[in-house]
C-alpha cells in the first residue's frame, strides 16, 4: 500500500499520489525505449544501422530513428517492449488531461483527448509494423501520427490551465518541434535526391530531436498535474480556472490564443461546421468546373490542328453580364439554390460520351456556376460577415482544388475527363456537391437586386479589370501546385524545387497570403504591397531554379492576399459590371496565354509569339488597375471597417485551411520519390528505350489517358522513354503534368524538359537509370513552332549513356527543320559516349534531312534502316549493340504509335570490341535472327503478339525484329 504525500488524503482511500508521477513515468519509459534502443544498436550493430542506400561509415556515422528501432534484434525488441510499457502512462496522461481541462459545453477537450488516443494507436502501428515488414502501412501509421501532432500540440496549448510556466514551455517546445521540420526535410532531400554524403547523419540528429521534443512536450504536464491527486481530486482547484500566478488570467488566455492562432477559441457548433464544409466544397466545385472547361475545349483544336470553332465556349464564363438585366438579376438572386444546382451539370458531364455534347454540358455548367457565384456575392453585400464567408469559400476552395490535384497527380478527380477507370471520383464528388449546395444556399439572400443601385466611390470598370487579372493569376499559376515549379525547372543535377515535396510551399504561401489579406486588408491594398507582387512576378518570369521559385512564392502570397479586398469591392457593385466584364477580360487573357505558344496555328499569333513576359505584365497591370481603385476608395475614407463579428466564421475557415495543409503534407510524404529504381532486365545489361507522342494525355474519346499509357509502358518493360506533346501546364491543358504519375507509378526518374514558359509543346524523359546530368535546348525556329530537345546523361549499369529526346518542327516550315537538323546532328556528334535519340523528325527514311541525322556528323545509326513506313518517330543510336526493335499500335490513346528498341550496354572489353566492329559494318549490325536465337532477357513480351491486349499489338512487322551479328 502506497501512502499519500498529502495531508488531506481522502478517508477510505487505499492510497493516493500526485498525478505528476504519471507524467514522470511516461517520460522515463518513453526515453528509455528510444535511448535504450540507440545504445543497444550502436553497441551491437553500429556499422549496419548507420549504413543507408548510398553511404556507410565513415561518411554516415549516426543512425536514424527508423534504422535503430525497426531493423534488428535485440534493439527492436527492446524498443517495442518499453513502448508497450509507455502506453499505460500515456493513456492515463490523456485521461487526466481531459479531466483537468473539460468544461461543460466545451467540445475542444473531447477533441484533443480523441486526437491523443488516436496518436497512441498510430504510435503502436508504426512501432509494431516496421518499414521492412510492410513499408506502406508503416508510413501510413507514421504520417497519421505526425499529422495528428499538430492538433494535439495546438489543442494542448489552447487548453493549458492558468500556469504561465507551463504555457511558456509548451510554446517553446512546440516551436522547436515544428521549426525542426524544415531543416529535417531539407537534409532528407539532400540525402535522397542529391545523395550528399553525411546529409543523412544530420537528418538523423534532427529526427532524434523531434523524438526528444515530442516526449518533452507531454512532460510539461508535470507542472499541471502537480496539484492533481489520484483518486482523482483536484486539490488545487486548477481545473476550475483558479489562477495563482501574478499574471492575469486574461493575459494568459491572450498568450494561448496568439500561440494557436485563435482557432481553438471558437465556440464549436455542428451547424457552423457543416456550413463551412459545404462552403469550401462548393468553392472547390466552382474551381473544378472552371478549370475543366479549358480541357474539353482543347480537345477540338488539338484534333483539328487549328481553330475549330468550339473555342467560342470559352465565353461561357461571361454569364454574369446577364445580371445587368434587373428583372433577371432579381429572379436569379431569389432562386439561387436552383441556379447553384444547375451549375452541377459541369460535374455530370462525365456521363456524356460524345465529346461535343460533353463540351456543351460543361459550358452550361460553367455558365451557371459563374452566374450563381456572382449573384451570390452580390446578394450578400449588405452583410459583411456573410459576404466574407462566401469569399473565403471561394479562396479556400481554390486551395483545396490545388491540393486535390496534387493528391491525384495533377488531375482533378471530378473533372469531365475523369471516370472510374482512370482514377476519377465523379460519383462521390457529385453526391457531396448536392449536399454542399443544399447547405450552402440554406439562407435567404439579403439583396435581391430590386432596389436602386447604390452610388459608390471608385470605378466598377477598374474593379472588373482587377478581378480579371486576379482570376487569370489564380487559374494560370495557382490552380496546380506544380505549375510554377515547372517554370523554373532546369534539369539535372537538381538545382531547384521538386513537385513533391516543394509544391506544399506554394500552398503554404497561398494560405499565408489569404490569412494576411484577412487581417490586414488595408496593408495589402497599398501600392507598396503591389510593388512586392510585381517583383515576385518579374523574378518568376526572368529567373530559374530556386530564385525563380522564390519569386513564385511571393506572387502566390500576394495574389491570395489581395483577393479578399478585390472580391469585396466587386460584390458591392453591379455584378454585371464587375464580374461580367471581369470574366470577359479574363477570357481575353486566357486566349493571350494560349496565343503565345500556339502562334503557328492561330490568326495574328506571330505578333505575340513567345511573349509570356507580355502576358505576365498585362496580368499585373490589370491587378494594378484594381489596386488603383482600392487606394482611391480608401483615400476617400470609404475603406471597409474591420468587424469582430466575423471572427467566428473566420476561425472555421482557418481550421479548414489547416486541415487542407496537413492533408497536402501527408500526401507529399507518400509521394516523395524513393530514387531506388532498377531496370527490368539488369541481368542482361539491357536498355529498353521508347518514343511516344502522347497527345497531351487526352485520348481519342476525351478521357485522361495516364493510366492507359502507364499500362502499356509497364507491359513492354520500358526502361527509358521519351514523351512528346507532354507539356500540359497551361490553362487549356488543365495545368497538369502526366510525368508525375508515370514516374511514381513506374518507378522512374523524370526530366520535365523545357518548361511552359519556353513555349514548346513539350518533351519529357522518364528513366529507370539515374539521370546524372541533363540540358534543355530550344532549337532554331525562325518561323514555325519551337523544337524542344533534352540532352541527358544516364548512369546505365555503371556506364554513361547519352539520351536525346527531340521534337522537330512541323512539315510546313522547311527552313526551320533544316536548321534544327543541323543543330541536333552536331549536338549528337559532339558526344563521345554511347547515345540514343528518341525523336519526332518529320522526314521520310533515306530522304532529305534523314541523311543528316544518320550521318558522320551525328555518328548515329537508324534503329532499322529497312523500315520505310515512317514519317515522324525515329530511334537512332551509336556505340551500343541494338538487339531488338518493335512498333506497337496505340489503340485509342493517341494518334501516334509507340516505337521501342532494346540495346545492350557494352561493359566488358570484348563487348566494347564487338560494338566497335559493328559501328563500321552495317551488314553485320543489321543481321536479323529469330526470337529463339536471342537470350530471354532480350525478348519483347509475348502478350502483344497477334491481336494483343486492349488494342495494343505489334504491328507493321506483326512481330518484333531481333538482331545478332553473324559469327
């Protein structure tokens, strides 16, 4: 029996002790689990646990947490035993914390207790399911634990009793924990991507620091539990809000509110929660519908190879002009629920098989969506809080849209080009959209437009210009987190950001800008803030790598910051003038944005050829017009007052932003490239290389084709592939990047090629082999479309091999193609290494420019000189032994077949000697044999013989060609 240390031990109690010993026990046992495992691991398996996939001792000399606790016996068993013992004090600590902080009618203590229990379960998950046993589930438990750490930490700070010392320690430890995450990610990237020796050791120290901070944060409960006695009785009255410190209770509450951003001080109600979810989701639906319009329009000029006439539907967005008719405006505002429901036609469009009718269905949905939202904002303009809530719905919905695209590898799961077969979630999306609209429109409009329009300071026209620039900036740059990253990407070695994980910083900048605009509307509306935004735009446009990316972050921050003031001002005026004209000028910007790259196919295109800088300048001038309007209004003393009544709904939207950011971070962790890829037939030293023009990842029936492309590349066991017509980072292509999905799913390194600001139709390289170096080229194109080329050096079985991916100019521009041929041939000829060209050359075999590509200038050989039935796609090579070649039909994926060849990389002296002989002996080099005469590892898969699968088969020759020099 344990006696109490307190004189007022309750009568009848067997024993009593201070609850602080629960905290001490939790701390001691948890630290014993980690530190003990570290000591045992270093003592028994030091060299093993400091070894990683790239380096070992002495370059790496301190083990990571996962290597220490999960890989070997007995340290793993030691850790698991003590973590199991930790669970008792851990659950007791959570329960005591709940009892200490629970108040009648307050939901936050229940939420925090639930999060604490969830963290305990997930801790058990990643403890007992190690990464070597099941990597996926280990990661799921670990990510869940880390994500739950944020609400646990902030919730504990918000609920801290009036103990200034405990609050101070919690703030410091939480700041140290989350501050450590930034260098942790940095050094992990240095290790995983850049393979810097010693980076993993630094990462390991930071990882162990997180463990220390995590446990220490809960140790602070010693200060809170010191007057808490188990039986359980609060002998100090702390749970009743008694404050024994010299600091006032109000001051302590202010500190906690500041530390948590005030999120946890909001009074929780289910209705407000559902309202916020509905608003944000409906905002997401708006952006999903709007960004899907360009995609379905693009399908038609893509197949027409020029203006098709369907481009007129880009004007679907100008429907708010109809609100200039007062009876119609009144009817729309009185029946907003019906209008919002009609806008969901854009989501139902995926049910329409015919591309033409699907386009018109999407156009109708976009028209109704723009009309409904313009009328909705106008109808709320009498009530500051309700108006701000709807504006936040649009802006947080944009952040959610970008995040959802990241989770679906830059496709939006509810787009009209998606369906169940290619990863779409259309049915779920529509179901949630119906619920969201019903909840979103539950309040009657405050302004039906029947009253006479109020005369306001400022200009509706200037407001419309500002809205146009803002919408274009959102759509062209912020609708996908990887768009600006593709602008600044310059190839290998990596010298700038990656879509994963650095895409999150775009979302973080958007979030920060939105919150800043909420709190400091007057500040972000000033000319000085506009100047900073202009600098960001200029840096993004003019520079590459990290510097250009920093400019993009500044611009993202500014666009989101100025959005609130712009939209509030526009909502208080005639919606026909502000939103109708705003969408009209936005459409002009969309066409301008297309014309700069499609100049060879559109009227007047030559005047704006390659002038993305003009597009960016125009966008910022439009925004400047809106800023001029705001500053004029503010100078007249009509600035919008800050109203505290809006604070409650703001906190709900801020909470939504926090959850969206946590979801993005979790997906970024899951999507982080492993960089441990291996070729399909390493034992045979084979490179299987292919070239494919993928038609912007839209198949012949207007469906997104990434998964179908993936399936064929996987079945053909392609190690290196060049993809052409692959630049999708524009409004008309949906701001997508097919290579992100293919690289992750197929396990390949990826080089995006010249970015969208380089005005090409795109070239990309995917490789199972590490890309040692890559350079992007724009070949001479004085008249026609720009010709992109990637020159990459791969590490293939320890030998350096150059791969060129090239898209020549179009047939009509003869001089362009001649100049490009000379440039490309000299570039290939300058390489002394074994080389492969994966290309689109627009020439006949044995004729014209072909004889420059295949010549002493380039040193390259045709993969099959006897294949006369080619016009566009060619594979050339040198200093390699070509052993197989095939042409594979495309089915309905694109308009171009996939060509594939197999090469042996010479490594041994006798192999290099054979290749040297073949270089000068065309007859021996091209000697064909039967498939059974070559090794199994050299053969193409049999499943594509005959009728093949899913419309893919070996065609033209009906069978692959195999080559083996005569003895």
